[in-house]
C-alpha cells in the first residue's frame, strides 16, 4: 500500500471544474450517476477524501478548494444544459447513452493503473462490484414505501449517498421507492407556501438523512480506499463496468407518452377529468390527436404522478440497424476520447503524483 502521508499534487482548477461539469451533466440523465463521471475522470479518491474532511469539520485549503471547483462546474452544467440534456435523452436516448457509455469506459485505464499489483483482491473486488451493479440495473423493482419520518430519513440517506457511488442514481432510487414525487414536490414554492409545515415534515428528515448519508459513506469509503486500495479500487472498477449495462443505448421507452414533463402533466390533466380536446390543444408540442388523448386517459387512469414517472423510465430492447450502430460507435469512441483527454494529467503533475489521492490531512 502506498504511503498515505504523501501530499497529493496541487488542485488543477480547469480539470476539477470539468469533473464537476460532467458530474452535473450525468445527474441530468435518468439512471446515470454523477459519481461515475468523477470516477472516470480519475478524481474519485480525492473527491471522497475532500468530502470526508469537510464532513468532519476539517476545513483545510485543499479539500475546500477542490469541492468549490466541483460545485462550480456542477452549477454550470445544471443551469446551462438542463434543457438540452432533457431534450437529447427524450428525443435521442440512444445517442445520449452511447456517449455516456464511452465517457464511462474512458475511465477504465485510470482504474487499471491503480490496480496494478493488486493481485486476487483487485480481481475479486472487480467481480463483486460488477455483479452488484448489474443486479441493481436489472433486478431493482418498484417497492413503494410508507411515507413516515423514518422512511424519509432513510430515503434521504440512500439517495444522497448513492450520488457519490458510481453507477447509482439517487433520483432513480427515490422513484423506484415511490417517494420521488412527494420529496421533490415538497421543494416547489407552491407547496412550500400552501402547506409549509407539511413540506417541512418531509424535507427536514430527508435533509438530515442526506447529510448523514454523505458524511457516513464518504468517511467509510475514504478509510476503505486507504486501507484496502486494491480491493476497493477493484470494486469501483466493477461498478464502473457494470453501470454500462444499465446504459445500453438500443432501448426504447415502453410508454413514450410519459418520457417528458409535458407528457406527464398532460396525462395528469386527462386522468383528472379535463376535456381531451382542450388538453391536446394546450400541449401542441406533444402532437396528440383528440383520439390519442382519450386513449392516454384510459390507459393511465388512476395512476399517481410518481407512478407515471416510473412508467416513463421503463425501457425495452430494440434491434438497431447498421446506420444506428455506426453512429452509436462513433459516439462511444468520442465519449472515450473525451474522458481520456479531460482526465489526462500534465507530464509535470504526473511525475509528482502519488499512487493515490488521499493525503494525511484527509485521514
């Protein structure tokens, strides 16, 4: 194991800001984890160490600067690319997912370098991480939970903690547990003004759970990365590879009417008894005929907003033609090149870099 007391190389603002930018972009795509992009960029160890230091109230210059640059990049992407990202995933999911598969796989070489000499521990860790991620991608089913304070606290912890685990989407976990709508809905100004005490009863335990989840998991991961570097980096490599299974590009929505926010809002109005002709006229971008609007109302009658969103995430595999395969491969290779280019350290920094990024100050 490398010396944990070695001082990490200086923070490079452009690269870290780009890492935060990609993290925010990933969080805009359903099923994609921001932690995956941080891992692919080769910043994961440092990210975990910085979060662990701050959550233990150790506000040293390096971790605070690092997290500040991450937050800056994340804000740029969320504020600037939310619309285009939603459009790309909604209208051209296979292109978006091909690009993200490539960007994810572009992080494999950096992790393989950290696994050199890891022996059986690295191999076992990789297999365990891969199996866990594939199992989550294919076998996690909707399991609605009761809406109690304890459940909200645990949901906040799980969703927030999953944001720093590669391959796991926190918003998706809220959706499959039937809590996305009630949690996210409580943040909206209309709900806060109409029922502030009710909203506080939801957001307070979720917030406490989120803080606890991030604090506990980041410190656990930091310790594991230092004490068991080969096995832990093997698990991270397995999670990274397994996350690609859930991003297979050649899939189509089982319920195409529910893949966009306007589609869900129009469906809710229809199931609430609004006139199909009026709804079709109020949402011209959906291009629904009156007959189609009536069919939508019959198909989804009685479903809640959260259930409609879950249906909108359901995908089915399709057989692509040669044209789509060619474009997907080009996007994949482009994604690999982007991650390799952005994650590349200058030669001067590489010559000084230790074998891992957790310093004694972060321990």
